[in-house]
């Protein structure tokens, strides 16, 4: 498919890349493509970044028919720009599309859109340590219709923003609150997709945890409120008695993270035994009390890995790994970021060069 490019007449000033906020500054251009029933996806184009015009009745504003993805472009020491496992994001977006009744986006068009946009915005990919260009593809239902059914018209867009290092002051383990009231997702729901609605439903618990001095919520399953699912908007992994334990994806209420998948591959190759299974909060608290819980961390594109230094449940608090980052967490961080920024070889074929 031919992507039409309309360049901006007024390029923005580039920010100071040593002090980038997350998700606030956007680049000069964005990708757009429309879907109309009967016609399919059409008119792929890159245009200057600008506000959308939407009908107040646009269905996304009322019924939240929206899906998104998140990935990054990395600048290597040689000045090249590369993506990390972008086909995984493309496939997951289409899995989300299937669940939310959004028409699937052809994989080749999606990939071409990513590569073309990032190449055009290559000067926006920062080079300071730990910085990257965050890429946010998303699709929304645009029909002006107050009435519940799957829309007939959609807009697919990709916007990008330069982002700073997640760990400017070094990797500090965070305090986690196990949430026993609100749930993020439930079997049969949309937990395995990236859709805005999941995030809306998670806000209250996040706010409450923050007020109590915690940085993230550890989510329990919606059926028994007993099994651990995710931490904040990250997948979660534990090292218990030498083994790596992580919630399995079979319930459909856990997001299949690309970082999760990559960590599992690395850990297997390093000889760790990995158990993808249900892990109850009782098992976790017991392991924390006996000291068998050696490390705990979240995984996701934004932070790569985020060590947990403390977990609180029903008024009691437990310190993990002395409140410090553990050796496995650190090794995962070093290896994944090493591959992403091209500092170490990529034996897996995860890296896709852009320019
Ligand atoms: C995006 C996301 C993750 C992490 O996925 P990655 O592909 O590793 O970035 C985990 N949990 C939730 C709920 C998410 O939305």
C-alpha cells in the first residue's frame, strides 16, 4: 500500500533529551488510516501532528470501542534506529481488535506504517542514555451514533513521542499494594487486550494506592480474588525458592506482554525453571514471610523491569530482597536493554532495523 506523506511546514523545536517527560511531547507527524464498512482500511497517510475533528456523537466517546499498543524505537551507539519485536505488537493489536469488534489491520500495512513514520521522525529518536521514541498505535470508532453496536467507521492512528529514561535516579524498587476490592479484568472480559476501558476501570485502585504511599497495585483475579494477575500495567514475575513463577495466560484476564515473553525466553536460556501457573496471594505472602520469595518484579515496555521492594496485604507489609533490586531482575534489565539499544548481540532476531 502506498503511504502518502504530507510534511509539516513548521517543524517543532527538539526538546532537551536529558530531561524528557513521559508522554507529553509529540513529534511533527502522525500516521492516519480510515476504515469504512464496504471499503475496508484505506487512505494510509502521514500528516502533520494535529487535533482530530470528531463528532460529539462519535461512538468511541460513548462506548469506548478503542484499542491501542505501545512500543519503542531505540537509537544505537552507531546512530541507527531500531524497533523491538514490532510484529508481536501488531499481532496483539489485532487480537485486541477481534475482541473489541474493530476490523483487523493488515499486518503488512501496519508494519509499513511503523517503519515509514519512525524513519520520517528519525531525528526525534533521542540518543541520551535510556531514552527512546515511544510509539502509540491506536484505533477508535468514529460513527456519529448513540446506539450500542459495533461501529462501521474507524480511524487508525500512530503517534510518537520522545521519552526519557524510566530510571533517571537509578532503579529503585517500588512499594506495592495488593488490591482486594477492585478488579482489573475477569475471565471472559477484555483483560488480555489493550483497550482504554481496562485502564479506566483500573484508575480508582491506583489512586487509592497512591494516596496510601504505594506506587502500584497488585491485581487479583476477579473470580476468587485470590490469584495474582498483574502489577499496575505490567506483568509480574516472582523468584520463589530458585524457581521463576509467573501467572499463566490461560484465564484471559492477563495481558500477554512482549516483555514478559522476552523475559521467559531469556530465563529459560539461562537455565531457570519457569512455572506459568496460578499463584495465590496466600502462597506469595507465605513465601515472603519464610524468605523463600527471593525477588519480585514487573515487566513492561515502559520500564522494562520494575523491581518490587515491598508488598502490603490486608494491613501487613513485607519487604522483598531487602528492598533492593535482585540479581535476576538486574540481569534481565541489563540483557533486554542491551539488546534493545544494540549494546549486545541479539541472538533471537527480536530487533528490526528502521534506518
Ligand atoms: C501493555 C501492558 C503490559 C505489558 O506489555 P508489554 O508488551 O510488555 O509492554 C502488561 N499489562 C498490561 C495490563 C498492559 O496494558
